[in-house]
């Protein structure tokens, strides 16, 4: 039977996901078969597994850190917001349907058997399970029927480390206040606290650490530094969206749609020394980029309306008319077509049909059944500036409700405009190189001046750097004693 340890936080974005990934890597380095687990995740950044199941991206990252293939058992409940008060509910990788927040909270107990079936199955296959909570266990309005924080800790009988974010300020109040709001049996599950995202000299914290231990009644298990590692973010809390950055030799602009999803598709472009990747929300931010990217979205029609109303549609059309390359992925691809229609109300948008940008020869119709599949192959038939893709291998996954009629090529192109349903299409070796080489030729600059990298080696190195930092910040002897139930 697997041993377990759970990371809970004082708030969203306290760093739970990265700490779990770091622990997964450490346990793997130390010779254990380890798997991540988060019973309920809310995120628009999702992934399709080899058997066609959909799961949250955070657990995919943690699985990669653990050196194993992502599996929907690691995230049995995924909520993908469709409106401000409703979400698409995905259970063990398959779509259950759209429900309101009120309805979901009423039905939460119904999902416990599916959660525990997934968890017990992982217990049989692994030595250690690293569980992640969501938000805070002290959300007193949500504690009834909780299935992701202390409720899950109880179901799994897992000890808990409570993490606070010092970078936002008030970390001592965060940690003590969270503990103070817990019930006695919940407090008993917390074996230690962790101060996360610290910058500076730890000795300055020491008087506060002692008082925190006295107040909370448990040891401080570590002070983890602010991590400078390049690992995919879980959701829209990412700092990428709020960093304008300097414009470098090549300037790439991503249209930051309100309901943006799977923005990690564009991470490969960030790793060239002389490429700037900017997320743009306003027309005056777009300026004159060398490449425009339209990302996926959970609501194509609503975000296409926003694109039109914000003035960015006109800016994209103007750039395309000048020959600036435009590449849309999934929902962004659909927007570039002639029309998008939703006769069955799948997206729950105000409109059932809307005209697209008209840059690609595709008409999208939404249906109730979602396409969920991994895909790979060799590019062929790509025309224009990106014809250098032909002959290269690609791999990724498709996840969409819309269809474009007859089976379209992996990349549909017209002039300097391109679209694809494949998430992760830029990840395979040589693909981002081919894209940027073509953009460099158009601009008249040297591709070699961008710098390059081995994507897979780079990613593995980032996980090792994460593990080094977490191992240095945490008292790992104490963590192992918690894991062995000696604390």
C-alpha cells in the first residue's frame, strides 16, 4: 500500500502545484515509484492522455516530474469554467456535462466513489502518492462535503503540510489564521507548515518561525525560495500574462483571450534568448509583431465577440493583410475561419452563430460530443512561409467540441495565415525552429542569433533544478518522517 503526503495551501497560487512537482521529482530521485493526485481541479489548461482521457495540466507536469505517463486517475474530477457561475464537469477523463456552481456543490458527494476508485487504484501501483489540495482548507463556506482539501485528506488518511506564500505578504497570518479556522480533527492532520516563495536571508525569519511554531503547534517544515524555474503554469494566475517584457530580435504576440486555455502551447517560443513572447489584451499593446498567435479558448464565440469589440480583430486583419504570419490553435483556429455556429448551445454563449475573421476556409459547427485524442504524424501540404514544416514530425493532442466539416489537414493554411487543432504542435523537435527560421527570413535577420535549445533535455533539467531548490528549502528528514507516519 502506497504511503501518502498532502500539500495544502493558505490560498490559491500559494505554490502547491510546483511544490508537489518538486516532491514528485525528489521521491523519484530517491528511488520511489511516485504519482501525483488531485481529486478536483479547476482549470482551462487541460491535457489528453494516451487513452483519450482529459485531465488537468498541473498533474501532467507532476507526472512528468515523477517520470511517469499522465493518467486520468491522477485527477479524477476536472472542472472547466464555461461561465462565471458554471463549469463543464469531467469525471475520470470523460465529459459528464455542464452544471452550475450551485448544482455541482449539491452533487459533490456523488463524486466520492469515482475519486476513491481512482485513488485506491494508484495506491496499488505506486510507493508514494503526493496529493494536492485546492485553494484553502479554511474556506468555511465550502467545508461541508469537501472533497479536495481536508475532506480528501480524511478519505486518504493523508498527513498534511500547509503552505503559505510569503511573496504576497502576511504569511504568518495566512498560516496561523488557516490553522485557527480548522476543526480539531483537521488540525491534527497538519504535521508542519511551509513558507514558500521567500527571497532573502532565512535567518531574518527565525524569530517569526519560532513564534509560528508555538502558535500553530507544529514545526515549520521548511522555507522554500522563490523558484526561478521554467515549468508550465497551471492556469490563468500565471505571471506570463502580466509581464509585458522587452521586445527582442523577434517579437511574438499572443492574443490574451478572456477565456484563454492551453496557453502552454506557446512555451517553446519563450526559450529562445532573442525571442520575446508577449500576451496582448489591447490594440495599443499589439504594435507590429513578427508573428501573431491566437490561442485556444473555452468559449470560442464569446471570445470572438470580445476580439471584435476590443478592436483586436481589426488589428489582426490589418497585420495579416501586410503578410504578418498568423497562427491559430484550436479555438483560435476556429476564429480564423468563415463562421462559428453552436446550434445545440454547447458553449452556452449569448449567440448561436457568429462570423469569423474569414482568413481560413473553414466553417465550425459545435456538437455535444467532445473530440479527445492524442495525435502524431508528419507535416505535409503546408504552404507559404511555413512550408519548411513539411517532412517534420509532430505530436500533440486534440480537445474540442467544434468540427470543421470533412477531415482537415493537421495545418490548414491560406497565404500567411495558419490554423491547427493540435495542442502542443510546436513542441516536437525542429518545429519551433522551422517556424522561427521562416519568420527570421521574412524579417531579414539571422536565425542563429535567436539561440536554440534541446526541448526535452531542457525540460528535464528544469525538473531537476526544481527538486534541488525544494530539497534545499524543506527539511527532507522531517518530510520522510511525516511520510512514514512517525510524526
